[in-house]
C-alpha cells in the first residue's frame, strides 16, 4: 500500500474491473460468446483501456470453465484476483481452460500459469484438437502473492 492508502498500481492507472463489458471484450478475442446470465468476467484496465480479461462459466460447485484473453502486461494484483474468484469465492476445486491445439501462445500462457493438460478431444475444433488444461487450488501459486 502507498502512504495514501491506495495501492501503487491504481495510482499508476491500473484497475481491476468486472462486468458484461469485459465478458464481451474477451469473447470477441477468443471467437466465442459471453452470456451474462450464468457467467462472470474480470478484467484489467490500464488508463481506461482493457488489456486483459477472463470469463468464468459453467460452475458446477466442483469446477469452473475459464477463457482468457490478454493484450498487455498483467499485474500481480490481477493474477491474484482472477484465481481468488474461482478458488475462494466459488470454492471450486478445479479451473478448466479449453484451448484449441493450434493456439501455441494460449497454451504457453496457461502452462506458465500452472495449468496442465488433463484431457484432449481429437478433432473437436475446425483448427484441431481441444485441449482441456486444468489447475487445482493446491497448485495455484498466485493466491499468496501480494497486491501491487
């Protein structure tokens, strides 16, 4: 925290936001859809411009599906927020991220976040297989990070 009680990233123009606007922003970038009823979206904005977002959907009290779009740098506070929601708010045991097999950058991103391949549906997409990468709370390294 800064001496004025605000975290440094907020003073530098970083803001964590949520809502349908973020959901539609993510959906456009992943060639998907966002349905506000039954879904949640958390985004990161820098000086009012959205640069990252996640959609959470299909929560079944054990797991939740997550779709991620990034167009810039993420902050530690944002990473903490996007993992706090499914694990601590929804009390999920597992986050599931579906990625098409030819999206190497997406696979690299979620793998660096700690997700591992759990299942693969052969030829389930026009562009290849659909890979289901998952992460459990025990393996999530972002929940203990300090804001900033």
